[in-house]
C-alpha cells in the first residue's frame, strides 16, 4: 500500500487536564528525562489495528495502547477524516503532545496520549532502573510458555482467593487454576469467548470463569480479594470508578500492553503491582503490528514482559523460588 502524503492541519490548542494519574506519570517522565539529560523525539508514525493503536518516535520510541473512539469502519480507508487528523500529529514532540487538545474524539484522544506516554516510558522500564527507584522488579521473554501457564503475579494469589478482572483477561491465562473463583467483567458478549459442550446434555462455557455484565462491576470487584485492572480503563474514562469499586481488595494490579508505564504514580494511587511489557525492538514491533494476523502474538517476540511490585506489598515472594528453579534456559532477568 502506498503512503498517503502528509498534510499538516491547524495547530492544536492546549488540552484540558489529563487523567490525574497520567498527569503525574507525565510529570515523572519529564523529571526522568531531565535527570538523564536526554531528549525524546517527535512523533514519526501512528499505527492502527482494530482495538489497538501504536505510536513511534524519531528516537526509536514505541508505545502501544487500547484504541477507543471513531476508529475507521473499513480498513484501509485512507480518506477517512480521522486518519487525516492522526496524520496531523506527525512531527509533534512526544513530551508536548499529551498537553495538547487534539482534533479527535475524546476516547481516541485518550488512546493516542496513552500510547505516547508508553513510548516515553520505555527507556525507564528496565529492571535495574526500577529497582533503583525502590520497587521490586523482574522481567522475562514475552510469550514464554512456562510464564503463560504460571503467571508471575500468581505468587501473590492464594488458593482461596476470589479474583476479578475488570475487563478483557489479556495476559491472565489459566488464572482459574490458582484461585477459588475467577470473575470477569465482559463489556460486550463475544461469541468467540463462548463454548458449547454437546452430549446427553448441552453445557455452555466457559464453565470455570464467571462472566458478568458491566452493571455488576461494583458488586463483583467489591467482593474480590484480588482485582486485575486492564490498561483500557486509562483510555475509556472508567479509571476512577474502577479503582473505587476495587477498594476492598487485598491486591490491585494493572495489567496489559497499555500499562507499559513508569509505575510511580500508580503505586501512589494504591496499585500493588503492574504487569506489562517493554518494547525492545521498535522496528520489528511495528513491522509485525502492520503485518501479523494476530498483532499481540506477532509483536511478542520483540518485547520483555515485566512485573513491578511495591516493596511494602506483604506476601510478595521475590525471584529465586519455584520460577528460577524451573526456568532452565528461560530468559528471566533479575
């Protein structure tokens, strides 16, 4: 497909305030860049897949976020106005864009800015850097089968815990095997996630995951011992409500690709851990994002997944237990 010529639109105006936790994250990033005396680049390209958006910068920055808003209904439709609006972002400094009022729908505006904050965070997500900030940190190769079957944060989950996921359960594979009950808030019923067993009787699945409508979120999260919050809440306007509904949980974690952010502000707001990813090869990441049939699988080879945990979180067992014993040739970084 040929590139569409770039056309600069009108200069953007100052924006209304970011979500407070993201405003604090932006301020922390500005401090980190000043301390290291490095300058981030400008926006080089914006990538779209159904449900996802990625942003790259001129200094090899790269970030991904859940995509909300007026996404083009038919791909590729290069005449769609929203694509021209996204094209107007090219050349804007990454550290400046979150402060601007973009000519996009509010939700797509939030998704773009979240992707930019993720891109800006990448240089500061290495485990040694996070540990110097006073947090627990460990990381591993994305897609590791052992980790997929045995989530690292499972060390903090007890067999009698009720676990609730406030949205799509990306990265939460096989959780039902390590807790008493697993509950998931499902915004829209997805036929792909349903299953049928036909015999003398007909059973409807999933049988070990309790799915709930959004109207049940307050009760479901309020009764959970562990709440996993997907990064989509940072872009869809439900952050404060979701965090308030989870106030009774023993553990609250932020999970998913769009949670690839420096953790300070989230720990200050009461999160206990973050599990996400660090993009270590932006060129291969964007190539697979554009071409692989399943972008989340395709790009996983060019990421390091990580777990960051508050040091005052009781019950966290640092690396050196069953995971290091079983890893053998796994690429687990400590």
